[in-house]
C-alpha cells in the first residue's frame, strides 16, 4: 500500500480510502501477519475487519455485508453520544442491555418475526422473575427504533433503503402486565396539606415548584442571576442533573428538558418565597435552593417529600405530582389549554392535555347540568318512581 495514495478514516480503525479510485482498503493484523482487502464501500470494509480470521476464503455472493446491531451501537457511541446529555446516555445504555438477544443480528436480517421472538423470550424472562417491576418493553422497543433510524440516516455505514421491522403489533405484544392506575393529579388542598408538613427549605422548594408547575430539576437549579425582581420575572433555564444510581448532584444543565427557556411572573406568593431564600443566600453560590452553598441532591428531596406526604396522609407520592396537579388546576379554572401550556412550558398540545386532563370534573359538571335541566321537564317523576307496579 502506497500511503500517498490513501487517506486514513479517523472514525474507523484500519480503514483507508484510495484518493484516486474512491475504493476502501481494510487492513488487519493477525498474529503479526498483515492482511488487506479492497472494497467498494465502508460497510463492506468494516464487516471484513470484524469477521476476517486470517483464512482467505472465497466468499459466497450471499455473504452478509451489513453491520450487526452491536456494531451500529458502537458507532452511535462514537459519533452520536457526544451530542447527548450524560443522563440520557446512562438511560440508553441501561435499556440497550435488555436488547442483548439482538446484538449479533445483522441489519439485513432484521424482520418482524425476529422482533416477535425477542419480545417472546424477554417477556418469559421477566414473568419468571419474582416481584418484577417490569410492566412492558416499550422503552427498549423505542430505543431499537432510534438505532434503526440512526442506521438508515448515517452517511457512511447506513442504508437509506433500510425499512424498520417494528410494527404496531409489537407495541401491543410487548406488554407484560397492565400498569396500575395511578392518580398523579394532586388536588390544591392535598398539595398545600403536604407542603405544610415540610421543613422551611423544602417547603419553599415544593411551593415554588407547585406555583410554577415546574419539574423538580428546574426548581432545584434556579440561579439567583435569573431572578429579576424589578420586572417581576423568574427565568426557568438551568436545571439539575442527578446521578441515576445514587441520585446525587452531577452538574447543572444549561437548558430544560424541552431545551426552551420560559419566564414566570413573580406574583406575591412567589415573591415571598424568593425573598425567604435570598435571606439564606450563600456568598459563593448562585443557587436559590442550596445547603451550605451546595446544590440539593435528589435523594434528600425524595426523603423529605416522602416523609411529609406520609404525615399529611395524602395518597400521592413522588415529586412530579405537583407539576401534574398545578397543570390540572390551571386548566380547571381557565378551561384553556393555551393557559396551561403557558404555565407548564409544554410545546406539544397532546402532552399538555395529558398532564391537565379534567375529563372527570367536566363529566361531573355536565351530569349535574343535565340533571338540573331534566328536572324542568314534566313526567320525570313518573320515570323515576320505583313504587310503580311493574306489569
């Protein structure tokens, strides 16, 4: 190989591109002996490097040239992961482990039946586990779809003709057991009852979260520099990122989940909370909520919230209930999805509708209205009379 005729591909070890012909040269050393082969595309060159064992055999026409799922994942780690948040990478890595049974499947071999078999085996595994909290495989199925889309769109090793084998039936068959019905929409009465059981620091934290319908990570990450008391505006911008395992503070992310800054008007209730926290301001910290200048850990927030929820005797648990509860409360008093979205910062109207659904309340009001109107009609008393004789 004349090095002057080739340029090394920095992203792929042992792969060189011929400057004149455009063909790709794959080089591999086995037991001190160097082997090389020339290919028309990067995908074939990568496949040769990953599979060649030192024995030159004339390959059949039907030789597999597409990479495996694991090889695509490794390429994503190298090229796509640097653009992601650390917390997202950790979640994806955890979910990818569940796809282990598909690691060695080549992209050209993926079919709906392959997905069916993986779902069948995975469901059987989790059903056998005692006290398994696994309800479905939807998150893993969504991640698999993400990998497929990345492979299709990748300019080097991707295949634009690739069609995802994930079908609607897979989204239904991946259910292991039904999710328990959980009411996440805490009422204002229960929310205040629970908040009043908290210690001052966490009481202010929870009340500010409730009044702004924010995520707990957004409230815990509020920087004093983002508070403008003259304009009466609070900017929700940075947010805390906690370690998914021990739930301690890792770093401050520069934007919320939807990557959009939002402004909250500082009414008198918010003003009192902010003033309380500014009295406890630490000279070396910009965090509005802190312990000796250090940002709050999610584990300590959880401990304080759970204790207060038990003391208050409310059925709701967790930190996200306050966001759900305020979204529902706003919609119930305004009857407006626009107002709800302005409060929560949602961009997707369907997601805002999910957070603030008031179907039960509207049905109750409508039912009472129907009853009131029906009472004005003559003959209703006969219809509702249970003492009449049945022929």
